[in-house]
C-alpha cells in the first residue's frame, strides 16, 4: 500500500514540474534576466526601446560609421577654424596673383634685360636721365621699389647709387615725355649717391655711364 502511495506522490510531483516547464517558470525578482540567459543573436534592434542602450553597454569600436546618425554629432573642435576661414587660395581676401611681386631688370642701354613678365619700356635714358616703364597694369595703388644693380665687369663699374620711383598716374608726380603720363607707367630716376645724374651731364646718360637697375611692383592696396 505504502509503495503504491509513494508512486502516486512521485507522479504528481513529476507532472507539476512538467507543467511548470511548459507554462514557463517565473524568475525570482524584477529585471533578473542576465546576459547568461540570452543566446547570441536572440535580441535585435526591434526588441530594444529607444535610448535603452547607452555608451556603457557598448564595446569600443562596436558601432561603425554607417550606424551613426550624423545629425546627432557635434562639430569636431579642430574644424571650427575652417568654417570662418577665407578661401584657401586667398589671403586677406586677395588672390595670390594680387599679392605677387613682379620685377624687371633694366640694362644700361635702357632695354629690359630680364623680367617676370608684363613690363615694356616707354622711354628710358632718351628724353632725360630717367626711365619710364609700363607695368601693364594700374600701379597707382601698388607698392613700388627700384634698386641699383651692382656691375663691375664692363669697364664702367657701378657699385652704389640711389633711385627714386613713382607711378606717373599719381597726383603728386608729373611725367614729361610723351606717352608717360598714365596710371600704368612707372618713372625710375637712377642717381649717383650724391643725387646727381649718372654721367658727366644733367641729361640722358651715355650707355657707358648709365646704371643697370631693378624695378619691383608689389600687390595693390585694395
């Protein structure tokens, strides 16, 4: 009799365990599911609430570029300067061409010996002791400079001297020879160190006495 009763109790317990397994055993406590209870790949993004996963739940490097909403990202600090920078090919709003320095080397005979381009002679050591050079552009707002070139191999050494330079189109200078009173023409006045014209006279110097000199045109004022 006892043996039969023990078998009945065992059967009841077995049935209860089976029913619990079929119906799903309840887990003790709230939020008690851990990573060990979830198989790999069992939970997809559709099972996650918005903002339910924070950076502390992500492995380093686990989020790739195409998974990031770029509109949620702030600006890279080092890129702030790029937004306020001018065009890369300009400085202070001026192009490289506008800031370029052009130059020409004038020989003793009043011709252009070398140049970067754009210069032509209008009248040099012909009408007077000055040289008038067309720069090919309005130079009334440009920086101008001229410099005596040292020469000591042609029998008439020039080791020093001074030059005056101005744009002929400026209101403060009057250029006399025909065709020189223009905004693109530069007058250069080479002189001995004491201010007198090169050569014996006060007029145009002979080729043997005339100096070689450089003339420079820099970027315009505005």
